[in-house]
């Protein structure tokens, strides 16, 4: 992992203290202060909402309350497109003042316009959405020209002294050789990579291009084999998570390690899977039946190998087995030999459709507060 040493030490010390105490704890607050976006990616499950909901924003005060509630040492701000939020620079500053490490995720279409509102800090990083090379990325976001905009934004941010990483989500149909070449290009730019297979959001427009578990492991072995077990590139992901992607670790997810706060409240049970919302972090942690979710337990989780579900597991494994982590970091990810045993999926309970329920409740709340809300048009950023 290539986080600044001070941040690694800070987050590591926090995780070690929590691990010694026992119980469940968050590592990263996932924050979605709005769901509105200026792209319409076919693999996204975050933008399929009526306009009155897409027009909602979490306030600065709500964003600060979220980090104070959960106490995580880091926050990843996503959406939607966070730079559409008028108070985003103030929100980032508020987190930095609390000495929280902030990762601001953006498709970069507005970065040139907004960058003067932000200052470089060891507690801050831009995370640019970039799903591979030009052809791969523009296809993934369904809009030509976005790759060039993102590359120019990366160069601009780095020239201003900002730490920059790319958030690369990989879908079925990607080619290992091309992805490895893309990683080489990011290395040449001095950019870190956060990598994850895509999650099959049930409301995503495109349901045909998500990995299953076997394909995920085979694919990432083929990619890492082209880069000295992944050592050729700079990842923000932990070595054990990368090892997990290549099928060398049998992990169950820890969905509470990256809890999500949205305009609806705290999402149950995790960032990817919306099965209801509660009003407080305490209620999320104590009121969620965690045993109902996860690979082998719930059908919607069966193919999930995403970083927000399993990085927390890898972190806990590293605390328990530090030599294993150091060995993977030193030698690289194993790309040959048998896979680690797989979790049995045959007993997973069937998926339930809960999307429409929370949408109807939120629309009712909006209508009660403002009967004309549906007529309002979101203002330009």
C-alpha cells in the first residue's frame, strides 16, 4: 500500500487498538452526500432514482456528524458526482481539520473548474474514476472523450502538488494485457491505483458484464502475472486484498468495515447492498443481522469480491498474520497453482427486492416537506 507513511501509521494504530478491543469497527466511512451525476454509466446502480431524490444533498453538518458518529480514521466521498455538491470543498476541509484522511472520488469532468477550491494536504487525495485505457473507460462510462479529460485532470492535479490515485473498476470483457498496459501508463504518470471488480448492482442498466468469482480470480492472476505479481505497479489496495483477488485467500466479507452514509441515512448492510436504512451508526452496527449477509449466505453477495467488502478482512488478517502480509508484499501475488478453497454458495438464501420500498418512503418524506419538490430543477454546480 502506498499511502503516506504518517497516514499508514495513523490508520494502522487505530485498527490495532480496535482489534485488541474486539468486536466490529469501521475503517473507512463511505459517504454519498448526493446521488446526482453528470454521467450515466450503464454499470452504475447509484443513479436510478426519480429527480426529487437525485436533487437531494446531505448538508455540511450531516457530513460532519457522520464521521463523528462512526469514528473511522478515513473517509471516501463518492456519489453521484461529489463535485456537483456546492459545499464539497467545505466538507473536505472539515474532515481534514478533524485529521481524517479524505479520498475525494470524481469522474474529473468538473475538476479543472473546481480545483482552486482545494489545497494539497497529507490528509487529502483525489481519486479519479478511470476504468482502463481510452477505449475501456469511454465504453464503461458510455461517453466519448472522458478518458482524455481524466488524464488532463490527473496531470493538472499533480502539477498543483496533490496526491492522485485512480479508481479502476473492472468488468467482464476486459483484457488482462490491456489492463496491464494501462497500469504501466499510470505508473509512468506517478499515479496510484485502487482496483476492484465491479459489483452487480441489481438496478444497473447493464447486467451482462459483471465478473463471477472464478472469472475474477483467473482474470487478476493473468493481470498480475504481467507485472511481477503486481509489484510493477503502485496500488492503494493492501497486498492481502490483491492476493485475495487472485484466488489465494479464502475471505468472508466484513461489511461493517466500510459503512455507507447517504441521503437516505446509514445503508444496511454495506456500501454495495441496499437492504434498508437507519438513522444512526449505532443502530446500523447493533441492529443489523450481519449473519444474514455475505458470500454463501445471501444470493446478492455470491459474486462479490470488491474492495469495500474485503479490504477490512484483509486488514484484520494482516494484524493477525503480519508475516503473511509482508511476504506477499515482498514476493508479489502468486499467479500459479491451485486456488484457495471457495466458500460454498449452494445454501445462500434467495435475493429480496427492497429497492422500491425505500424510494417510496423517501419520496413521501420529500413530498411532505415540500409538495412542489418534484417540480424543482437542480441548479448547475
